[in-house]
């Protein structure tokens, strides 16, 4: 198969994984934060996934590069794309329905395309792309617009999800320009392990109890999010972030 066709197939498979797995992750996250302590569960999810991926990546491609520059990249990405972004999401999901969360979490496509057009290595947006971004922005406004008057409490939780999306988008753009010496799989593992530890520290600071009830559905949601959403979909997304344009990711 020609290299160009092979690349298109890999992009299509990675996008399918991201769309299908992450599309179901919002319902799983809603279940997890309803049945388990949200920040602790999210922290354990990412820390566990980070360890699993780290072991696999180490076996597959060797030891990670952990010089000062790489550690800075990992800390920034773990903070933006995992710890802060997911902390906002799991806190807000205690008050927002999963379908609303899924709609709002589609907004990084707008942020990433716009932010990715900036800087020396930016990808310019065509007129059609700009029109698409404008339509998407209008769509977000319709999603947030109330049908029965303004509920500032609900709006606040929805805006918190948008803050999480902006944090994720900034992390994606940072990673595109980081030129990390670690392969995407290894970098994803280090990022998730760092972010998971950050979430656990945040849970301790917030006074959240490390008290799990492990209901059957809570455990199933945790397992799905750890293996499929974190290990598989995050790896696919990290590969897309460095092998496609911002508009695609």
C-alpha cells in the first residue's frame, strides 16, 4: 500500500477510535462521578492507565526520555490536558447531563482549529474553514441558550466544561509544537500518569474522601474509562495531534 494511502487509513482508524470511544465516555464518566468520589476516581483512572501504557510503551520502544525539557513538556501536558481539564469536567458532570457534556466537549475542534492557525508553524484557515468555525460557535450558543429562562447555576457548570475544553485545546496545541523526543505512546503514558497524580493531589487538597463503594456499574464505568477511553483513545488522539493538521484533530 502506498505511504499516502497507508497514512489515510491510520488517520481514519484513529479518528474512528476517538469518535466512538470518547462518544461513549461521557455517559461512563457521569456514572462514575455519581457512584464514586469524582476527583479520586478520575485520578486513579489516569494513574492506572498511565502505568499500564508506560509498561507497554517501555516494552515496545524502550525507556522514556526524562531530561529537563521532556519533563517540562510532560508536566505542562499532564496539567492542561489531564489534571485541570478532567477536574473541571468531573466536577461539572455532577450537575450536568451527559448528553449536554458530550455536546459541549465537541467544542475543542473549534478552539484547536483557531489556535492552530497562529504562530510560525500555524496552519492557515481557508474561507470555508472560517465559515465552519463560525457555524460551530453559533451552535455552541444555541446549546447554552435556555428554553425556560436563564438558570445561572446550570450555566456556570456548563461554562466550567467549556473552560475544561479550552484547557484541553491549549494542551493539544502545545504538544503539536513541543517536538517531544518520546514517542506518542510513551508521552501519553507519562502525561496520564502525571495528570492522574495531579488529580489525586487535588482530591486531597479539596478534602475529598478516598472512599469507594464500587457499585457494579461504577466499577464497569471505571474499567471502561481506564482501558478504552484513557489507554486506547488518548493514544489515538496523541498520534493524530502530531500527524495531522489542527483542523482534523
